[in-house]
């Protein structure tokens, strides 16, 4: 008996379902204490996450059925809207500031995270531009430079919030997509080196970022300051051991661990479900990245290939970065764990992205196209 339509990548589908289900359970567990204290209802954040999941599920279903090539027509308008949202957060009446950073947009009852929207909008823009202009791929000026220009604008707008971690994710994902399309690896390597130097400079000139890096090197030296998040995260993971203290039995969620149901929810996973539960989550992300890469390689056109790689890298890199921060291998960034952390914009968009990946996988499995199209093995035209 099949639970999904024939031709749909069932491994990818059920991997996403498993991650979202784990996310719902862990959001309830990690947020119940603060929900009860702040709202008098331990289900407050869980109920909202259920609503986000339903909306994301509808989006995932819609995009899994919609021919992904139709997204070409909205690539540029969506990018413009994303830029408008990034600018809009600096309007006092709609921008929401937390801990000195203005990263959210309040539109009535809806709170959006424009940087996440911009990330997916830019992936769509790059996939469209690079596929339509594939005949120019020999020219850095005509093929890569326009993409870097748009990327630079988005980077500066996100950096102004300030949100260096989201800006870095945007750059990494975009550079991977451009590298897949552009054959000159020496040039792209030079861009990567220049980007790394710029990142070091941005960290060095900002005292708060520098403190976070120092805390990353030795979090116990400032365990009640910049190193507090990492120390409490390590205590949570250490308490979990191999099998965990039991679902719902976390002690760190009693407001010892900041952002326990958002950025540091993986620490609660490790505490309650132990090393085994944490590795299940890691393995699910690895499976999703594997299926995403497989679908991208088999895509019947360049647009599908670039779009698939971009979405897959966005999911995989953000998951890696979040987990690396939680286990103390990277400085604190404030990046959510895809599908699992609490948050509407992130969950809905990642589920929609999964729907697009399912559609690309379906198209690749069923397409019939000629192999006599040169070393690219596919064309930018619709098939």
C-alpha cells in the first residue's frame, strides 16, 4: 500500500515528515515550561507550531504537484518583494527588534523573517538567471558578475539588521549554486577566499561578534556572559548521555538554556533522547541532503538542477551550522534548525522547499530527454 502518489520520492517525503514530527514533539517538550509561565497555557507555542505545520504541509503538497518550471515566471518579482521586506523591517511601525537586532517584520498578526524569505528568493533568482543565460557561462562579466551584484545587495541589507549568520548562509548557498553553473573553479575559489577574509574582518571590527568567537574558543572563561548559551547547551548534551533522560524530562528547559525551543532545540533533543536521538536527527538530515542532491543531478533541465542544488544546500548547511553551534564547534549564530526549531517563516518555507525538491525528483524520474546536448547533458529549455 502506497501513502504517496506514484513517482514521488518516498524516501525524501517520509524523511521530511519524520523531521517535522520530531520538531512538533520537541517544540512542545522544550517550550511547555515557558509557555505555562508566560501565557498560562503549556500548549501555547505548540499550538502555533501545529498551525505553521498545517500551512507548511499545504505548501509542500502544492509545490510537489506544481510544475517547478512555472516558478521561472515569478523569480524576479519574488526577489523584488524579498528586498522590499528586507528594507521594510527598518520602518519603526513594522520592524520588530529583539536583543538589539531588527530581524522581523510585523504585519498584523503575522510576524515574518525577511532574511529567510530572501534566502529562498535568491535561490530562485539564481536558478532562473543562470539557466536562461547558460550560453554566457564562459563570461565572468556577463554570467557571474550580475549574480554577485544581486547577492551583494541582499548581503548588505541582511547585515544591516544586523544578522551576520543569515548573511553568511545566503552567501554560502548562492556561491554553491553559482559554482555548479560556472566552470571556472579558480575564479570561484578566489571569490571564496575573498569572502573568508571579509568575514574575518567583519568579526574583528564588531566587539559583540569578537566576544562570541572568544567564547567559542573557551566558553567556560565567560560562562555567565558570551559563553552562557554554549555552556548550558553542553550541560544539556552531557546530561543526556547515550539514551537520554527521557522525553519531557529536560532540566535545561526550565529557563537555564536560552532559546531552548528555537535556536538550541537540538540540545534539548540530546538531553531528552540522548546520543541515539540526536544521531537519528542527524541521519535524517543526511538522508534528505542525499535525496536532494540525487534529484538535482537527475533534473531534466538546468533550472531544475540549479534550483534543486540551492534548496538542498540551504537545508543541509543551515542544519549543519545549527548543530555545530549547539555542540560547541562554531560560535553562537542564532540560526534555527530546519523543520525542528519553533518558527513559522522557517518551517513553512523549508516545507515548501521540500515540495519543490519532490517535484524536481518526480520530473527527473519521468523525463525523457536527449543525451546529445554537450557536456552539460541537458538544456535550459523546458522539456
